[in-house]
């Protein structure tokens, strides 16, 4: 969808959440470049980027996203801008809109994943696993973005040991391919035609 389109049904614009680690020491060489390219691909497909308004992998994705243009929404664990910056020590950079939840990280994760049409998990830690499991339980399309990190293997193990079939999960090393696959899954769930 063209971001400059005059389509009166802007709600049809796909919202993709990128989940990943705020602290990226374990992400491996090249993680910054991979995250930025993922962001650029999301923007090239005309989707809205939704992140946890945090540092690290989601911020890197937002950086790449804003290079191409588009709307980036952050869902903060804080109750206000001051708390976001001074207590949580989180950035405001690269966000067009920050929503302050006041729900801490665990509550924020639920709103973050539920506000998006799909979730792509990159390099992460326990918060990413939490966001993945919420998205899994909600039946959201999920992308496991593979890279020089362990998270992909850990999420695949959770899926295997969960003993539940989920046909809405895709894995890929290629940012372009994973975004294309996620968008195709989202479109299957969209209302085909909306008229007033």
C-alpha cells in the first residue's frame, strides 16, 4: 500500500511488530545491519512498524524503517514521557507516536503484540519469548527472523515442545522474504472488501 495513498480506509494498512532484545551484546556480528534491513523492508512494503519503544534490536529496526519512510509506533511500558525517559531510560528517537501504557514490561508486551497484525521476532531474550508466546496464543502470524543469534532455535524448540500446530509461523534469514511471507499471512486474515 502506498503510504501517500488517499485510500479512505487507512486502517487496512498492515501493522508489523518487531520484537527483540533491548540489550544486544549477545546478538552477534551483523545484527545491527540485519535489523536495519528488516526495518527498510517493512517500510518498502508500506506497513506500519510497531515496537516496544525500546533500545537495541527494535530501535535498530526503527532506524532502518525511518530511512525509507513510514509511520513508526512505540508502545511504552511507562505511564508518561518523563517516566519513559527518566525511569525506564528508553529513547524517543525514530518514533512517530509513543503510546504510554503504564503497565510495565509484561503488560506492555500484551498490548504491543495485540496492536499489530503480525509479530517478527529477531535477536532477543526473555521479553521476546514472552511476546512470541502471547502472539502464538492469540493466533497471530509470526516471523522468526534468523540471524547470528540463538533466538530462532529457542523459539523453534518452544513450538516443538508445545505440541500445538500453528500454520502461521514462518522462518527466514532474508529480511525481504520474511516480510513478504508475513504480509501474505496477514492478508489471509484481512477483510477482503470494506464498504461504507
